[in-house]
C-alpha cells in the first residue's frame, strides 16, 4: 500500500478506526518515522514495516486487540521500545530481528503470549525481558546475539515446555532459573553465554535430559 514511499514520515490512525489488519509489506522500505496503531488492529502482517530504516516510534494502546505480530514485521527498524499488549498470542519469526536500538520490551500483565518464534528478537539490543506465565514455546535462536541481554524473568508458574536451539546463544545472561516443566534442553541453548554464573534447577523439575 505505502511501501517504498520515500517522503512518508508520520502515520496517525484514528483511535476509533475500524482498521483490523495492516497487510503484508504495507509500509516496508518507506521513510516512515512513527506510527500509532489503532486499538482494533488484530494483525500486523509479514514485513509490514520491515526495512523502515527511520522508524523510531510505534505506539500501541493498552486496550489493543492485536493478536499476531507477523514475520519480519519490524525487521531492521530503529525502534527503541515496544509495548506488547496482553491480547498478543504469537510473535512470529524475525519480527524484531536486527532492531539495533531496541532495548526495552514491555509485555502487558496477564498476557496471552504463548509462542515466540525463530529469531524474533535476535541481534537486538534488549537488556532484559520478563516472560509471561502463558508462554509455552520459545523457538530456535529467538534471542540469539542479544549481546546486552543479561536478565530473563521467568515465573515459577510458567507453562513453558520448549526452548529451541541457540535460543539465548551469545547473550550476557548472568543467571537463569530453569522452568519446572522443561523436559529436555535442545543443543546449545546458552552457547557462548560467557557471563553465565548461576543455573538454578527447581526441586519440582521435569527435566530429564541436558
């Protein structure tokens, strides 16, 4: 729709807008700098804002109905903060990959987020992240090469069962508490985490293979 628009700067979608989907490649390769996402938007599709090299600000309201953040939707943008509303259930592959300025991600309380796909946040500048209780799956390389990531908040009540290969490889994590429902570790989950000092395994662990 607006891809490769070389003078586009700001997009304001009215709060009462009935817009529900931001389609595939809608703004990619444009010069957009900021956008406000209307509350009724339920899906941001593949590559919607990818390669928007000037995009610094994305506003998502607290009452957002957003459910799906698509493949590569914000790939290689300049955003430094993103709010993930509680309605989001999946962050797809490479959604925020190579966002070199992205240091802060806020996942709303009572989040329904259950899946973070391959490379969703890889090569970003995340410093910490608190994962919600509903999370059940973190795929391969989801946070790989987040070289400033030193804290992962995982609740003792989390439902997570699967963490993929190299999910946290080459991060700066200093300590980690293994979620109780993890049965086995795929290879190299914490490869080259040279700052890792403490690994805590709970008494009620279901872990059978490392």
